[in-house]
């Protein structure tokens, strides 16, 4: 198992997943970088060099120029040896976020209609019903629970399962797969594995087996779910290949689950730390939309993506040579004082939440952003209506992560209304 010994905290916040367990310290270091060295060159023996971007302006600029900056198949920072092993085994990720240009456009089009605002609105009744199920579970838990594991994780997972049309009894398998993919940096989510690399490989094999059977079923008997769309999807008039389908299943399942559950659990953690914001939301439940936006800005579950320069260029006044790469730091960009008023304050009434970069920008804007927003703002007013009081019952625990992460345990105490 690789060990991360990074002496310079300015590099450690991007390389060492343990740094994310102390978000206050993480943001202190990020703020220093944003102020003093916003295009910071990181060099460490575990990873090839890269420039970390912490200003909103620079992250936005790179994100919208897809002609200059490509994702490539190595769009997530990981130790070089792990990337090389994945490549050698034929497990190099090739999801939508690893595609560029026409390839990305054509593959995104396969499911694009499913994620348009009008299509997502049609799922509102189902989302609300699932939310009601977990509010009832909250009642049954009787006054104390781990909101992250008891409510946020299964609630957001069941929305994904509903979209896929898979049965409720498959919840343990789906949870194992989604957490194995994005939670591999945290020992708690490694299962029987002791190495993040082995966890990822095992998870990919698990996805292949599970969704291989789903593909066969949806081809023989199509239904009204996204699994049917992927199973029968075509690119350039030809059926998608087995590998392309596998990675499509993986990105919809994982990106749609862990990110939203972290946004919800971390967002509630922020709300409970600011009772005045809870009071505002109780007085005016229509603020739930704005509250969801602020929760997503505040938590920034997706911590980074990489981009590669396709020609000699410049960002933030720093020369970047063709082939060099930059890291887009979304948590840092989302607290940039040049863009957000009082960025270190959690404020559900803020008027600049439309500037958040949690979902990306441009061609790679998050396909499932409408689902994430809707899941959070649907359950929030239901939660507050169900309880008279709600407060922390212990310290939150944050996942070890340098890609997708947030609050993994949130003990709460409440009295039912």
C-alpha cells in the first residue's frame, strides 16, 4: 500500500487524501495558495509534476477552453504507479470525463435527454417518494442517527437505483460498487482490500459482472430506465462497445451517488453549525433551492480534475508548455473572495451562488447536476418539517479523499415533530 509523506502542506492538500479529513486546515492552506501562488507547481516522487489552480478565474478559464485544455484518459490525479498498473491491465478509466472533442459529444448525447431539466422534473414524484421513505426511517430511528450513513447515503443511492431500474434488494451490491470506486482512498471503504489500487480493480470487475447481466436483460426486454438507454445506445450509428458501456454505467452510478450524498451530509453539517440558517429555512421553506446551492458550494464534493495543455499556453500569468497539466481545485475556487461575498461564511441567502464551479463549466458541465440539486432541495424541507429540534450528537468525520469526498459520518440528535 502506498504511503503519502508530503512535507509541504501546499502540495499535501492535493496529493495526500488524509488532508481532507481536516477541512478547516485544508482551506487555510488553499487560501494561502490562492493569495500568494495561485498557479502552484507541485513536484513529488509519487506523481508527475502539475500546476494546482486555486483561483476561480483560472479554474473557469481552463474549463471553458476545451480546445486548449483536454481531459485525456488520465483526468483524475493518482499516483503514477497506480495509473501505470491500471493502463497495463486494460482498466484505464474511459468515462465521459475522460473524453474530449467529438468522442465526448457523441457519447454524452446517448443519455443527454435523460438529464435535461424537463426530464428530471418528470422524476420529481419518484424522488419525493424516496425522500419520504427516508424521512420515515428517520422517525423509526427514534431521535439519534448517523445522518450520513443512515439517510444521505441510502437516499441518494436509491435515486440512482430508481433511475437504473434495478431492484431494492440490490442495494448492498450497488453500495459496495459505488463506494469502492470513489471511496478507495479511505480505509473504511476498502472492504477486504488493504490497497486502494486493488479496491478499484475489484470494483471495476464487480461493475462489469453486475451491469453485464443488466445489459443482456435490457436488450432482450427494454424498459423505461437509463440502463435500457445505455444497453441499447449507439454512437455513429453503431452499438456502443462493451467497454464504453461499462464506463457509462460506472460514471452514472458513482458520480450520481457519492457526490450527492456528500453534498447532503456535509450541507446538513454546515446547517447545524449555523442555527440561524436553519431558522431561516424553517421560516421560508422556499429557500431550499438556494440552500441546496450553498450546500453544494460549501462542500464541493468533487475536489479536482486534471487538464492537459494541447499547445504552449499561459494561465494566470504562468507559462504552461504543451503536454503539461494543471489541477482544477473546485473547493478552493468556490471560496475565492474575488468572486464570492464573504466566501468563508455559510449563507443560504447569498446572491452569488450561481458562480459555483462544483459542477464544472462548458462541455464537461456535470450531466447529473439537475438530479443532485433536486435530491437535496426535495429532502431538506421534509427533514425540517419532521423534527422540532435537530443538533449534532458528536463530531462529524470526513472521508480520506483527494478526488470525491466529504462528511462520511454525521451523528445527529433530534426530537420528532
